[in-house]
C-alpha cells in the first residue's frame, strides 16, 4: 500500500514544518512504506531533487511530487493547491492519504480515500472555508485518525468535537538519532568556561532577549546562536547592547545543524509566554518543538522554559532544568549550576537521551501514527 503525504510546506525552505515533513516521509519509507510527498511547486528551482534530499540530510527513499501553485486574481494559491493535491492523492488506488493540509485531506476524504490528518495548532480552523471542510471531513468514516502533536491540543479539539475522541491520537514530534561526534566549540572559541547553544529560528517569543541578558550577565560563557533570518541577524549585529560573547552562526542547512548542537556544552530552549510561528500564529499552548527532541538526541544538558505543554515531554531535574520563562535570574542560576555540577549535567543529558531513544525517534513516530492501517 502507498502513503500519499499532502503537505503545504515549500520544499526546500528554512521552515521547521518543511523539516518535519521531510523527516516523516523518510521515516515512513524506512518502515517499509511506499511514499509520495505532494508539495507546492517551488518558488525557484535552484536545487535539484537529489540536492533537496541532501539539504535536509535524508536519504532518497521516497518520491517528491510537485503540484502546481495556481492563483486566481492573485489569491487562492494554497486553497487551489489543496484541491489539486487532494484530488491527486485520492486517485491513488489502495492508498492512505496523510497530511497537514486541511484542504487536501478534506477533499481526499470526500472523494473516498482513507485519510489521517495531522494537527499542530488550531490554524486549520481559522478561515470559514477551512471550518466547513473540517466539519465535512470529520463526518466521514474514512477519516481514520487525527494526530495531535500535544495532549493539550487533542484535549482542546475533542472538547469542540467530542465525536473525535475515538479517532484522536497524540504523537509528539521527534528527531533522528544523532551521530556521535567530538565536535566542540572549546577549540575554536577558547577562553570561555561554558559554551551555551541555541539552534533554531528567532521569531518573537523564542527568547532571544533573554539570551542577550544572560550573555551580559555571564561574560564567562559563550552563547552560540544558530539560525535566524538575515534581517534579524543584521539587527542583532547593529544593536549596541549585543555583547561580544554572543556568537552568531546564522542559518545552516538542517543536515548541518546537528554538528552545532553537538559542539555545545549546554542547550537552551527559552520559549516565552507567547510563542509565534513564522506566520504569526501563537502556538504556546499546543507546541511540540522539534528543537527539544533534537536537543535530547544530542545528549547535552537542556535548560527549558517551564511551560505546561513542555512538561508533557520533559521533567525538571530529571531530563532538563525547567525554568520560568520570564525569570532571567533563575536562568542564570541554572547555567551556573550546569557549569559547576558535572554530575548533574551528565545525568540530565543521559536521561534525556534515553527518553528520546525510547519514544521520540522519527521512525518510531512514523510507525505509531499509521499503526493498524498499513499492517506495520
């Protein structure tokens, strides 16, 4: 049986959702599934198909199928793509349609295909057209399951639609197993007692301001920021308050990011009380950040914001140090503790990696979300 993954992500791009999609398709294929990934036509064709797999650091074990991006009077690009992808997916005989694009999944279900829909926030329920399609889709028996990336998101959606209880499934995000490395920033940036890392985008709510304050308060530590748009990085460089121990590495392709995580002594996930995606959607209540699982896979001690949804994954002083988002003194204290207490640092890192290996690999996630439907 084939799995047809309908995604809204631009492939390639710098977004976390594009990484998620590519990793999941590769993991489905590693589980023995024949996979087609349907994505919108690219804005440019700078990378060949083979280069795209290499960019994301995944093997070429599934097909990438381009669906035209068509607009009417300058509007409707995503909606039209969703219709075309849904129709294309439904035409595959004995296929299972899986995806995060509400239009594509709803159209496929209306046309009789078996569908599993994955939700990362309530963004699929904002426009009136999306609401209509979602309500139609959940009435279909061939909507086999809705996958939610957090228990809180499942709870909120099931509260709105109690009839979904039996088809609701929680699967937090995941990461690939990290390849052991002796990478270290100590040789390249000597003179610092600790190398603290943050790998990811610098959208509002991701905690850059907190990192800057920590760097000012802890000149004995280097703070390595990997990611961010050129516009944001330019603003940071031109800001007179940016301390010299903040080291900007800029965006690196997903396949390279692992080496930066492995080169750090401590990894930060300083999410604030309101966290926005690149499209401005607040996901604080429901998020399941790729960053956390990639940090766990790296086997480094983690300091993470103490938010209820992140407690679904980590626990304080067991797999991470959990700190109130807006309490810089506690963050500074946590960094100092990990610099001085190597026993605690090793225990946190080992516990987090053990938990990751037992529950949060991409291959385990891919198998879990379609278990029972593709005879895995």
